[in-house]
């Protein structure tokens, strides 16, 4: 019996001895030595190749991410560059100190006060135009809180171009991404601001995320603020299916602080960890794409009252018809009543498509000016599908209707070209404010609309 116990122990001992001889190099450094080696490695990496890095920083999960450009110097100075809203959205730079220290791991520490960065971690009350307000619109006293952000970070991973950090206090992830040594930092940050400002919170707060495999769609809000909400489009239970994440916009794309755990209408889930900019300007991730809503969706919105026909965008057929209409209205002018109504040189101008109130109703109409006198040519618009609409135009009992039409047949012919079925598509995937329009029955009739 003793042999049965001794033999396994003997074999195990021989195996351990063999492994010890083979892998002895793994343990040739103490933990302190390995930390010191990592400390030097990170320090050298941050200073290498010009020492420029873009920082994608989150102070907490209730605010958007902020973008800094950092320049690390080997003398342990670091220059922060940014234009975030807490400094008035103006470009500023400021120099302070940094180091890589050992504190239960390698830690990147910004260890002297920097007004551009430590505003997110220092427990002082924030004042000024961008100070947080409570529900009554009064200033929130943040003394002792600040934004509750980190200024020391555990160094997690480094692939030479990207370093992943985790805040020591909040445990939120921050990324450093290497920038070229000759980067124009102010221009880079201006470009980031332009990407962020392309989202029109006033007129177009809603965007659409589409699953490319199934066509399932999700309503996205908050791209302009950086705190993004995702919910299935027209969900029967939006509150239970809405997910919210703070995000940061950079030239690489949009990164949520943590992956979006998106909830489908059938309550199944899928995850999106980062979006990148596609060549057409949309935001894409594996299996999904974010764009503005389809053009007919916005054309149906009565709160968007006027879409101007962009000057020079009308097709040759429309341009010729407008020229004929104007030639005719000028001839009708003379000393007749038409001059008294429309003024001298009564040419059609400032052509709009939109909505007007009449007798308590909001009606679709084609409108503009004939000379100095406004006209409104009423009708209706109907969405046929995601890209098509049907427009009908009829005169209406209103003193400002297009009175010139019965007298000027060429004007009537011109306006008739705006009736029928049209395709409407956004000029850019992320921009709802410019729409390209083309007749379905006559491809030679096309023009561009821009929100007035």
C-alpha cells in the first residue's frame, strides 16, 4: 500500500523538477524587478516618437467623454491641449508634471495640478456658463465632489500605438492613442469639434442604427451631447429596452465608455464596443450602421416648416420652365392689376417646400415670392416608402394663393413639375438638412432642398 502512495508522489516530483529546469527564466526576476522594468518600458513608450498622444477620457458615467492631446517629455513634464466645454470650448494648453509610479502595479500619475485636466478630479465647485444646474436651473454646489474623475491610472495594455488605462478610483477605461510627432494639435482638436458639432441637436436629435443582417432599426439620441441612448425604433416598451452610455467622438469614430448592450424588440441582446467612421461619413460597427433618418421621415415633420430649393440645383428642364414662367409674368405686368399685387419685375424667387397654417390646419405647400408678394400653393405630401413621396398641388381659397396661375399658364406648367412621385435621399448619410429630390416618372426633373 505504501508503494501505491509513494509512486505518484515520486512521479509528480520528477515532473515538477523538469518544469522548473525548463522555465526557470520566468522566475529570474522578483515582482519588484518586474514592476520596475514595466515602469521604464511605459515611460519610454510615452516619450517615444515625438511623445504625442490623444487621450479619450471619461470622468464618470453621467458625462460624455472628453478629448485631450498630451505631449510627454522625458523631463517628466506633460502638456495638455484641449478645448472642452468646461473651459469655454476654446483651445488652451497647459504644462504640468507626470510620472509612471509603482502602486500595486504600474500607474500613470498626473501628479501636479493642471487646470485643464484636474477640473475633472479636484473637489471644487465649478462656476461659469457651463456649471451644472439642478432641476430648478440653479447652480449645483460641487464642493467636495467636482466631476469625481481620476488623475491616476493603472497601465493595462500597450501595443505600441494604443495604451489602455483604468482609473484607480472610478475604474473607468481611458485610452491613449499615439499621434504623429508633427501633428498640428490645435487643428486636430478643431477637427474633433467639427465631428462632434455635425450632430444637430435642435432640428435633428434622432438618428437611426440599423442591423445590416436583419434590417432591424433602433432610435439613437444624444450624439450631440455625448451621452447616447439606444432603443428599438417604435418600441412597445421603450423604457425597459433603452440603454445609455457616455461616448467620445474622435477622428477614429465613436467609443462608448463600456460596450453597448443593445436590447432588441424581442428582448434578445447584442453588444457593440466601438464605432468607426465609414468612407461615406456614417458610423459603423460589425453588423450595424448609424445614419440620419430617411429623408421622407423628416419631410413629413410639420415642425420643419421650410425647405429652400437650393439656387443652381434645379435641373435644366426645371430651369428652362422657370425662365419661361418668369418671361410670361413680366409681360403680364405692365400697368395691369398684376403689377399692383406683385410689384414690378414679378419674377418667381425664394422657392420653398414646406408647411403653413391655414384656417386652423397645417397644410403642405409650395411657396415663395413673385416680385415682393409672397405666394402659397397648397397641396399634400405622402410618404410611399423609405425613399419615395407623392406630392399633389391644388390651389386653395386663400388670399395669398398663387393668383398669378390662371393668368400665366407658363407659371402653372412650372409648378405642375413639382407634383407627382419623387425619390428623396439625404445628400450625406449623417446629415438630414440637405435632401436630393428626383422625379420618378421623369429623371430629368431634379433639385436639392436645404432646411431653411
